[in-house]
C-alpha cells in the first residue's frame, strides 16, 4: 500500500518506517472498532436496564396490519389495501405472508 494523501511515508513496499506506520494505523483502526462495539453494547445495556425499547421503531401499527388482514379476507386487492391503510404494497407482501402451502395473497391456489 502507498498513501498519496497522508504526509506520512507509508509505503509498504519498502521495509522499515512505512511498514511500521501502516501497522500502527491498522492497530488504531482495530482499537476504534472495538471501542465502538463496546460503547454500543453499553448503550444497549443501559437502555434495557431502564426498560426502553432498543429495536427499530414500528413502521406500521398493529391495528393497521389487522385492518389490512381483514381487507384481504374480504377479497380486496393489494392496491386497494395499500390505498386504504397507507401501507406500501411491499410491506403488505411481508405482513400478509401466506400461511398455507400453495396459497397466494388473495386466497386462491
């Protein structure tokens, strides 16, 4: 590796200082990655201890998903369900996943 942007003589083709500089930069990068993971784990532990939700926020409330399931059972198309609930079709595919083998989203085989 040869660094063109850094003022340090980092040229790993040569022996000596360039190789040492490269190894030190790699060491610092690995340390920062370790410290970042430790900070994230600590933040999760603090959040769990204070009973805060640590997952991603819910994109679509459960009542809208249930309403979408009801509309699906009544035979509405995905476009109609998306319009009525405000949930995109791609999310509807995931939330209204088929339960039986060979079934499609409108209940036909």
